[in-house]
C-alpha cells in the first residue's frame, strides 16, 4: 500500500531529512517532524517558504507530483510588496521570461489575506510600502519560480505558502503537523 503524507512545512525547515549544508549546522529538517520510514519528498519547498509538502514511498507517484511533464498544478498564497496592477498580473498570466527561459502561464488573482498562522520570524513590514496577497497557480516547479516571477514584474515576494498540490490541500493541518492520506484511484 502506498504511503502518502501531507505535511505543513514551517518556515525555516529544509525539505530533506538530513542537512547536507555546512558542518555543525543545526538547521531543522523533516526528521524533526516526521518519523515514518521509507518516505521521501515529492518535490521541494524552499527553506524560506511554508506550506504543503507531500512525501511518499511510491517512486511513480513521486515523479508524477514533482515532474513538470505531468503539469500537476500547485497553488500558492503569495504576499508581495506593493500593489500589482493589471499589467503585472497579465504578464504573470501570459508567462514571463526568466534567466532559465519562459515560464508557463500562471493563473493569478488578488485575494484577501488568508486566515493563516503567524510566521516566526514575522515578515518585516514597512509603513511606506503597501503589500497584498495573490493566489498563484503554476504547473511547473523551477527553483524559486514564484519568487522570481513576482520579482520579475516588480513585486518581490514577502511570504510564500503552498496551499495545494493537485487535489491535496493543507487545510486542517497546522504548521509542523502532518497526516496520512488515503489514496483512492490515483
């Protein structure tokens, strides 16, 4: 039976079970939160990003979730600096050209601030610079892609939370918590 774990990765946690960084590093990893043998992340989530991370023991499922060729949609809640106008949002919707080539078009819309947990450390706020929240849905997963896309249109990301991967959602899972998911027909 395939194991699938939905984990709400906190800010600052590496998306791996061991820290292969600098010697003596004490950065938190998945092993601090998940003690299930034989599961591995299906894709990654940057250390400074939060939200849904899927782990499985099924290599085919892992590839289907992580590989861009399967076009699995990933939904992000993105707090950006400034107030993107229609031109910036339309550029994201059409796809932008980054250093590693053009992105696929994103589905993007402004949203009210989501009802979420406080981040530790908090996002730095500046009274002179407004911010807003976007919902972005992409079907590829390049390194720091959402952050690079929003910066490309002049609105750097302040906070990034992955809310969904395909039909899987972090709803009801607190930061640092996880649950098993039952697979039916996948």
